[in-house]
C-alpha cells in the first residue's frame, strides 16, 4: 500500500512538472513566433518609411486615421478603426524604379497588407488620382495582426494622429518620425503582444 501510494505521488508530481514545462515551452514558442513575425514586418516598414519622400507637388504622404471600414469594404476590406498610410519611398523596389508608392493597411481578417506601386507618374500626379480601394496588387506582409496604428512627429516634437501633405498646406513637409504600433498574436492564439517602433525620417 505504501509503495502504491508513493508511486502515485511520484506519478502526479512528474505529471505536474511535465505539464508546467510543456506550458512554459508553449508560451516561449508562441512569444518567439510573435517576435519573429513582428520583426519581419517592422524591418520592411522601417526600410520603406525611412526612405519617405515627396513628389513635385509636395504630396504623397497621406495618413488615414481610425478608418470607417464601410469606406473600404468593396475590394480591400480594411479593418474598422485601423490606420492606413500612403507615401512615396526612395528605397529599392522589385522593378528597380527610383520611387515607389507604398500603402500599408490592415484587413478585417487581421492580415497586414502592403501595396508597392512603381509607376513613375506618381512623381508629378495629384494624390487624388490614387484610390486605395480600387488598386490591385496588395501582398501579405504580416499575419495575426489585430491592430495597426501610426502616429507622426512634427518638427516641434509633438505627435499627430494624421498627416496629409496634399490637402493641408501647413503640412507640405514630411514628419520627423513615424511611430508604428502593432498588436500581433501567434497562430494558435497562445500569446498576444503589442510592439511599438519609432522610425526616423532623415
């Protein structure tokens, strides 16, 4: 009886230790997955935003803050309350063009998308000729992203929720920095983390 009792206790203790170790490993694996996904997405965003530039009209850096999903429901199905950023970047692109028109947005299925448009006419074309909703060619940039928010630092150090070099003549220059915030989960929903990164624009 004593031997059976001791064996039972040993089995229970071993099971508890194994369960705790398994839970710790699962959490660690989930955190690593989230970290890798966030880092991969941020590396691309940082490269693009740090190369932000304006066209000859001092345009094409436009932020859409806290959007109404019904305004973008036809083709891109953007997520309610998320942000959209459209800007020109001088960073390298797939078509080896000097300037790329880039759009970032979060879809309602929690996938972060990027549009890379290399038409050179964007250097001299009015921003109103570009329609986020009717564009095609969006590609997946990040999975399991539940929130996407941008903020913009003015030259006096204050932070703004929106920025539009096209319609607001007071903002016909680039912000000094862009703050990007994303909430990302692992594929199994075990861990969710919020990551914030500030990207300087030279």
